C-alpha cells in the first residue's frame, strides 16, 4: 500500500469512528482529491461543511472537486458562497483562490459587504480578539490565549491568531484522535511531522504556508 492509500485508509477510519470530526472528513477529502476520487472527495467536503459551515477552505476544495467532475455551475455556486464566507471571516488565502476560480470561469466575484449587525451581535462589545481559524464558532466571544502555547514560531502565531477555545479543542480532543487514529509515534520525525501538519490544517495555516 502506497503512502497516499495509507492516508486515505487512516482518515477514512477516523471519519467513520467520529462522524462529527470535521478535520477528519476534510483531510480525507484532500487525499481523495489528490488520488482522483473526485465523487468521494465531494462527499467529504460537503460533510465537512455540514459539520462546520464556516470552514472556508472546504468550499475551495469542494469547488475544485466539482470542477474535476465538469460540474461548473455547481462549482460556481460553491465558490461564490465560499468567497462570501471567507471574506466575512477575513480568510484571505481561500477567498483569493476562489476569486481566481470564479474569474477563470467567467463568473462574477461577489462585492465586499458593508459590515452589518448579525444575529451574533447582541450589542455587547465582545472581547476585541478575532480568531482566524476557519470554522471557529466563537465570534466576538473569542478570547486570546494568555501566552504562546508552544515555544516556537508556530506557538507565537497561534497566540496571535487562534482563540483559546480552538486551541483547547485541538489539544484536548482532536490532537488525541489524530495520534490514536493515525497511530503516530511522536518520538519519530515522521510522526511529529504528520502531527504538526494536521495541527496546521486545523488552525488554517496549511494553505497559506503552501502558497
């Protein structure tokens, strides 16, 4: 079994074990897309968005999977909705990528929306901290960590961009599932690399780093 097939099997198992794990469905979709299994990739990204409707990068990959199936009108619809969500959240990288796809498809790029009061806005001032993780549901309730959670550059970035609730979700829940389901040996270079890759994906750092 090659490495790609192994990754597909691992994340498929993770998604089956925990159907509400958006990261598992998202990562499985990425590997299926890479493997040319476009129909199954579409299902994975749609499931990701059912769990976390604000996961802007999932819209990008869903649209790209639909393009591989020559479903251009559906892809335009996905990119348009995804662009709006990414723009609202300030997720610049997936927003710009979806804008490029829309332009190439000859579809209009949505106009930036003037900030308005949303159902989330209850009139309270909020914390003043904005979490940059795609899919974060804390909104104006987001609170910054007291200090960097890791003694390195990515720890500094997490402190600057990721709220405490998202970090706790990763540390106490999803990271454990990643280690257990993927059977990672964190004492090995390969195991630590895979762990770090999944952490960056969860935080929304992977795509920007790969640009």
